[in-house]
């Protein structure tokens, strides 16, 4: 059964509304809504931690633009993981590209995501019941980022937080982390790099490399830390066979 609904049944926060990029989750309630505001936004691209009072993460995307956010409380029968997956799949069906994806303790401390990244105490919960995803929308909205964060609190209430950030300046080239590609392959059985024209299916999959040398190089480099690849090229195209595990691309 779909988690999405075109009808609103819950009593939402006054003045709130859904984001047009994401269908409404069935029987959810908007408990926090922040209308479009211009600001400088930093999105982590790695596990977050605090050292000497400073927030630290391995990578980031930083830009100035317009931010709109919505926080949904899920009905008791829906798990935060299910809502997160439904939202991710809906965005990917629109051609959105995954940039960074973490789950559970791989994300770092939930308290830091809730209070430092999103400024929303409702999102503080168990570290092993969280998930975060940063995506870039497809053309003609490729200067728009979408962040998803799901959490289940100690009282078993589950939330899905969605942010839509429209950059005021071109974002340039943004590539997913290798850990994100490996997580996508393990979780979905598929690997997609829309901008490189590259796809793989199955835990042991075949994929077409893009025709350009730069695209082939980028695709292989993204996979190097997380999978073994054997590739051959003929007439500007290649086939890759990938398996999760240690090793290097050849």
C-alpha cells in the first residue's frame, strides 16, 4: 500500500503546506513549517561530531539561497524508515541524484542533527533510528537541493523532516560520496548516476559507462573505495561488473 495521499486528514500547523516536490504522506501531520527564507546553508556530507565545541564533518555543501522546510509527524502504524524510503524513491523517480546518504550511527549523534543542523528539537531521537539523505534535483531545477531526515524518538513517535533549498548561484559539479553509492547498491540493488549516464542493477551488476572519458573516470573513482570493478571499453562504451567489498577498481 502506498504511503502517499492527495488528501489531508491531519490537523496541520497553522499556515503550513506541503512542498510541491514531494507527495503528501498518508495521515501525517505537519508539526513544524518554516516558509521560504534567504540564508546561508551548510549541508554535511559525512558523519557529524563535535570537537572542542565545534561541529565537524568530513565534507559539506555550502551555498546561499532560499530555504523552505516541513516536519511531519507520522501515524503510529508507519515507521520512520518506511517514510524515508518512500520519500527517497519518490524523489529518485523524478530524476533526483543522491549526494550523501547515511543511516543509524553512521550519521553521528542525532542531537547534533536535530539542534545544530536543522534547529528543531523534535528531531532528537535514538542514534540508531535515524537516516539522512541529501539529493540534487534534475534539470531544469538542478540548482535545488533536497534534504531528508527521519527519526524515531524514545517515546516511539516518528518524524520525517524535509528541506528544499534553492541556491542563488550555480552549484557546479557535485558528485556522490563512494559510501553513498555503496549504500544505494546494497539497499536498493540499483546504482544510478544520472549526470554521468551510468547505471548498475543487482548486487553483482552490469553497467554502461558514459561515453566521455571524464564520465568514465568519475564513475570509477566514485566506486573505488567500496567495490571491485572490472571494466572493458569498446567504441567509447564500457561494461563494469561490481561487487561490494574491499579492493580497487581496475
